[in-house]
């Protein structure tokens, strides 16, 4: 077995006659525009012609990018996905021209031939990165590919916890090559305005250490012969580029160095590199990327997101938002009722262009949306999570051209929470706050 690496979680796993293209992300502008590949890519979707299967781990755009799926040249190949009652991932892929699916149950196995099989794992939760919540947000998956006696584990973003790691090694007996996550991107700490600049820098350092410690812990349980840190390379472009300093992403070389220091055989792969799952030998790509990171960030910081161009609404033509927000609130309330979730918190929406006024609603009841002075919110005693958002982006989200989950993971908006407590259910429920 061999693996060809491209970027982030995009790679090809070769198992005998099968070539599985995993999570193809080859175009900048993920998460409503803010995510860019680092380093920038040479590879284009049309360059990929030898794959026999596609594996999509989950619906986030750095794993399932409709723009890339539409441009890939082979659409008759089987697409491997986790079998779920919710069909949003399958429907998204079908909308890009694919109709041949291999759906595998959690912990289930599908044979590609007598020598090759794929075992699927749903999201490993709860763990230190995905909390046990009253409103579940479980979209990730991982695969184990076995060809004859060789085993490759591709975890993607799906960070195992201790019990999951023990289950995997117990079931598969050994892992020759593990493609393990060493990072994760979200708005904390870079997008939280209740934190000082110093607190953001400290929070980013704590976040980096947390991910690297978990990588080391999982490696100690799984004991793979070879480890490749994956699912961690990206940078923020456009208006969010300044947040790169505090987004809290480890350098992949730091992950390799930590693993090597602790006695593991770890390799850093770059775009176009091949690694042999048996020997660990790396065949380097002849194409070298010498782009300076700081200069590249300065360049892409000038880029406009697609929604900034598509939803150009002059402030004097802004409409009254309460009717739209009320309909979105009612939609979100249905999911609160489904999971019987209530909390004594306010969700507050402040439009960037009109910062003196804030729209708020309570998570404790299906009440009205109040429009008050922003200063009143901060002077009050209520617990609240405030989101500060551009007017045109809010309209794009409410009309489902963009998505709250992309706003969250893409660091697209600013947050303020009082007290400084993370309530994950709010973020999950906001995914349903739309028309």
C-alpha cells in the first residue's frame, strides 16, 4: 500500500488495484471564502485521473468542496461515505453529479475485493475536542483500509479518544501507517472579542499544546509503524487574514519532531510526495514550493470573499431584520424542542454596520426577538453570546447561501461571551438559524 499526499486531508490511498481519493480540496475559499491551502497548490482537480474511488469523510468544505467535486473528471466511480439517517452529505455529493455510492455503517466493513476492505468509524465522541452535549453535532468519520496484511488508518479530522484508539488497535491488531490529525480550526481564541490580545496569544499556545499532546497520546495507544500528521494545514485569507497569528495551528514539523523525540517513526509529507506503507520510504515530489508564508498572507488578505461580491447591499437600502430573524428563530426552536434543550443565555446578533443596536433572543423560551441598544446588553446581568456580523453575510446566511457552521469554523464573524464559558449547544443550534 502507498499514499500520495496533497494537502490537509486530501490524499490518495493505493491498495492493490484500488486508488481511493480522500477528501479532495484543491481550491482556495473554503468555509464561505476564508480558508486557503498552505502551502498554495500546484495540483488542480482536472489533474486527478487515476482514482478508482472517492472517500468523503464529512461535509465541511475542506473535505467536501462542491466546486472541486464538479471539476473532477471521473464521476462514475463509487463514492465511499458513512451511512447515516441524515442525507445531507449524500445529497450534496449527488448534486455535483455522482450517483454511485458505497455507504458503510459505523463500525461496518465493505469489501472492495477479496484482498481489500474498508472499515468505517463514525465520530469518536465525546473526546477533548468534541464535547458530550445535549444537542449532538456528529458529522465526522474515519476509515481503515486493509489490503492483504497491510493496514492504513486515515483519521481525518476525527480525533480518537483513548477508548476509541484502544478499540481500533484491538480490532485491527496492527496499523502500518496512521494518518493522524494534529490540529483543528475554530474561532477560539482569534475571534473572541472578550479576550485581550495577550489572552488570544496565550490561548493559541494552549490550543496548540492540547492538540499535540493528544496526537502523542493516541500514537502511544495505536502504536503505528509509521505516522504522518495530516488534516491540519490551512491559512485564513481575505478580511480574516490578521487572525492567522492567533488561530492556534501547530506547525506540522513540530508534530513530526514531537513524535520522533518520543520514539515514533514519523514523516512530514508535502504536495505530491508518496510514502510506502511497508517501508516508510518517501518519494519526494520534483515540484518544490518556495512561497514565503508572510508574503503570501499579505497577498491573499486583499482577496474578497464571494459573498462580499455577490451580496453588495448599500447600508441605506438595508431592510428591517426582525421579521427574517423571527422566522429563523422559529426554525431553530424546532430543533431545541427536538432535543429538549433550554438555557438561561441570550443569543445576540449585532450587525457590523450598525454596532449601536443588537437583536437578542432567549434560549430559555420561544419568545420574541428584541432590538435594544448594544450598551444595554453589556450593562445587563444576562448571560449572553454576541455575534458581530456584516449585514450582507447575515442576509446570505439567513437565505441559506452561506451557513452558520462555515461562519464558525471559518472565523468569519466576531464573538463575545459573558461569562467566558463555552456552550457548544448554541453553536450547533445556530446551524438551524435560517429561513
